[in-house]
C-alpha cells in the first residue's frame, strides 16, 4: 500500500518534467504558469489508487491520471474566461494576466497535451480509455453550459441542479477512477461500481461545498462566509429554499437578493434558511449520495482491506471544514 | 479510381449523420450550424486519396479525415473569436450569432468530437494516428499564436511568415495525407514524402492566396481586390516589399498604410509593389514550393498513374483564380 503523498510526489515530478516548449511564449507560458500554481492533484491520485485497488501497480495509471489532471486545468482556463473570474488558486487567472485570446489558445493547447498523455497508454487499452475520456469531457462541457444557462433562468429545479454538478464535476472523478480500473483490467461490473463511487462522492462533495459556503466555521474557512448568497448563486440551499418557501417567504427571498448591505443579506437569508430547515435537508441529500458511494465501493469484488484507502479519502472529503 | 465527388458525398453523408445531441442547445446548436454551412471538405478528401494512393480502400481513411475536418472547423470557431471576425463562409460567425462564451465552449466540444472520430480507427494504428494528430494540432496552435504576435510586431521576416503559414495551414494538409498513408500501412519513408507534398502544396496555396488578393481578375474574384492592403496585413507581398524597399519607398509604404482613401491606398501600394517586382517574386516562391511538392510525390514508391489524382488537385489549386 502506497501513501497518498507518494502518489502526489510522483504526479508533481511528472508535471514538472512535462516537455512544454518555450516558443511562442504567449502560447506556452500560460500553461506553465497554471500548472505551477498547483492544485491538489486529487484526480490523478484517484486513478492511481483505483489501479492499486484492482491489483495493478499504481504507476501504470499515471499517464491516464495526468490526462485527467491536464484536462481539468484546461477546463479551468476556459471556464475562468466564461465566468469572468479574476482569481484561481489565489493567483490571477490566465485571461486576467494575459488576455482572453491568449487564454483561449493556451487552453486549447493544454487540451492537446492532455490527449497526448492519454495516448501514451498501452494500445490494448487505448480505444477504451479514449472513449471514456471523450464521453466524460463532453459531459463536463454540458455541465458548464447548463451552469451558464442557469444564470439566466428562474425556474431551475433541484434535479437539474444535481444533474449540472454531476456533469460539471463528478463525472471527472468517476472517469479518473474508471481509467485506473480499465488499466488494471477490472471487469465491466467493477468498472461501473468504481465509477458510481466517484460520481456520488463528487456530488456529495459539491453539496458539502454549498453547505460550507454558509455554515462553515469562520475561523477555519478562510473565505467570506455566504459568498454564494452575496453573488445570488443558485446553489442547492437556495433552490431548496425556493422550493419550500411560502409566498411570503418567496417575496422575502426575492427582496433579499437585491439587498445591498451584504452582512444583513447573509444573516437574513440564513435566518430564512434556518426556518425552512435547509441545512439539514442539504446534509441529508449529501449523506444520501455518500451512502450510495459507499455501497458501490463495498460491492466491488476485491479483498475488503483494499477499499480502505479510497473510503478514507471519501470520509475525509465529507468531514472537511474548508 | 474514385472521383473527388464520390469522396465528398461520402464525407457529407457522414457529417450529416454525426450524432450531435440536442441539449443543452447552446452547446450543440453552434456545432450543427457551423457544420451545415459547409466548406470544401478538402482535408478528408486528401486523407481518402492518400489511402487509395497507397493501395488501401479510401473509406478506411474516412474517420481520420473527418477528425481532421472537425478539428479544422473547431479551430475556425476559436480563431474567429480571436480575430474578431464577423463572417465565415458568408454566414455570421458563431461568436457573432451567439456569444464569445458559447463559441469557446462549443468549440471545445467540437474538438472532443474530432478526437472521438480519430478514436474510431483500428487500435493497431491508434497510437500512431494520435501522435500525428496531436503534434499537428499543437503546430496549428503555434501558427495561430505567431499570427497574432505578428500583428504587434514590425520586424517580421519572410522566413517567420513562411513558418507561420506552414504551421497555421500547411501541416494540417500534410497530416491529412499522412493519416491516409498510416492507415494504408505505407512505409515511414513514403509517409514523409506524402506529408512533404501536403506541406509544400499548403505553403504554395497560401502564397497564391496572397497574390490573388491583389492581382486576381476582379470579375472572377468575388471579393474586394486588395483586402489585405486595406487591412494592413503582413502578407508575403508586404513583407517582401519592406525587405526590398529603399528608404524613400519605405516611407511611402509607411504613409500608405495610414491612407484613408482605400481605392488610392490599393492603387498606390500596387504601383510600389510593381516597381519592386513583388508579384513575380511571390509567384517564384510559390512555384518553388510547388516544385518541391511535385518532387516529393514523384519520389513515392507507387505506380506513377496512382499519383495523378493528387497531382491534379495540386495543379488545380495552383491555377485557381478565386
């Protein structure tokens, strides 16, 4: 059994040694910049852990995991343009530091590097891996489009919201895990189970994000509490509140969305959420997905002790305070 | 021997039957729109002709050719955003008709479809095809970046310009042809020759574009004569003129670039080009690349009559008036 740190070290070493050319600078500098400002490398770690779960050496899943990680970074560059985001991992976003044009083209180039890493896999797995990757990437695009569409809509349902976060975030975790399984020669039934594990962990993770945004311990959170409310984001909390509100409460929610005093906006919205029991409902939905995730991984046909590291990661993600 | 029309029909049929989903509409509608407004489908035709050249059934190269064609269309969507272009093939560009955001994301999705088609090839060719494709796509990105960089520079050399058009346009023709050769099991030596053919035809084609822009027969050209001069584009003609100008001529060129009367701007610039013999020099450079292209294809180890269709296409491209 390898430690997560040993996986992360291997991944960082591989990313450091990526042969990204120097010229044209405006094409390649942004790629180097984004890869240097880091991230947790959670996705390639999952690929490697999944390979090990199914009895394969984790290093075998490194190229596939890196493809996922590079794709993830590519999608951040393009999403940040679309979302007009100034910061990423505490640093200026690529389009802010350079320009929209540069961010579009550098993103495209990074996407190619992702496929290049995927193509380094043994040709006997290649068709399967490519299919899995392309389907997943397309779903992530769909999720991003739904997210943008939601900004302009006032009738988004909880089901649509869950589907959006599934596509935008969770399928990539599922795919990272399934790729490890493919490379380890796992059965189709086990591949589906590890994919389901990743997918439901991902949804639970996003719901936890929504909850923490408002209910985290301010001393530990490190970000402004209630950021989603201030930005009028349609999170699970908000959508659930709309669903359960009386007409009076709905009017209140509506007028709160226009309130300029952000402190009072957050406090009053939280009060209304508390009246409706939103936090517990969100927590219950999160627990439901976490339970499905655990059920899925327990059903995999491997010795029980092998699933412990992945279960540990899931448990850690569910109980984080940041 | 199949006719070009029969290839084009097969390609159009395949593009018509692409299973592009309906929802989210803002993601998939732009893809359908761009694919419907057409194009000559020259690149997949080249892949199919190349397969046939090397004794393989041309249909075998259809998926690879489509991958190239879909990538080409993807790159048009993103290039049009970066170049702020309002029209493509006589229709509104995607970012004009929808928005920049939509064009970024739909482009990304179309790029995935391109890789999806490539992945439909026999797994024994897949590693080779993916490598070829990714290298080429990266070069096209480099070419686009150089093109954008050139707009802000005043010291672009002819060599840099030729390298830019090689990367931005010609490598994709070379790759389309080489993929057909890979699928037909051609030798590495022959693959290099057919690639060189495509690459030099591509450069010659672009030089022909530069010449036609100013020297085409206005009755046949269908576009404004001198469009590049009006837009102060750094074409081969312009760069060659700068290279050969005396100080007086250089000052003249410089002041012409700021002239508001476009008719007189075009006429006077052409006069100066004529004094310097620019048209003949451009034509000579074009002929030089065309000669290398012909030499490359003649050196391929196949019966001579098999190269005639590709030679015919090259000859047609070199003598076009539009």
